[in-house]
C-alpha cells in the first residue's frame, strides 16, 4: 500500500523552496504552498513540518493509501499538487477508461488503478499530463516559461 510520507517527500523535493515569480498565478510560494493556502502564516518562514501537515490534510486523499503501486500514488499526488487534484484524477480516470470522469478518487477509481498495469498506466498518465502542460503554455503566454519545468517534473 502507498505511503503518504514517500509521496510528500518527493513533492517537497520537486517544489523546492521559496519562489516569488510574478508570472506564477499562485503568487509567492514555499514548497509549493501559497500564501493564500495558509493565510496568517508567513509563507517565507514555512517549515517542512508545516508543509508536510498541509499536504497530508489537503492533498493526500483517503483512498490514496490503498493504491498498490507507490510510483502511481507518488505521481498522482505530485501532479495533484501541480495541476489540481480534481484535474489529475479526471486524467487518471480517462487513462483507466472510467465513466464518469468526475475527478473524485473513489472506490471505483481505486479498484481500476490497482487492476491496471502500473508501468502502462504511468506511461498513459504522463502522456495526458504532457498534453495538458503543453496546452496551458500554448493558451496562456505568461505560463509558457513553466512548461519545460512541468515536462521535467511529469517525466521524473
């Protein structure tokens, strides 16, 4: 079964430290967490423990711990932080050919995820994510500067 701590550590590594890029729609972020996410907490002073607690509460969904393959869980979690949980669950459901694609990681999505070949699922999932990242960059000129980094992260 998937370990949230493994996924969170990978995401913290991918997100890095404090960034204040004017083109980032989230505004100033630290470890991928925005000031809007934690109002009242000085985002520049965010600790690793605070980030881990935030990610555990807001991004690690209850059924993620029942995902059989840690790499699939890691990718689902990390991409949820990057692109939004509902969005990436829809992409996963699309790869699994589930109906409806509702963005909710429930028992049916869990079952289909665990029945899928993890390597094949990750290839398909990454392909959909790459298309999504490219589309964001092509439709939002201010976001183009981030696409190469998103591609690298998707393929990590």
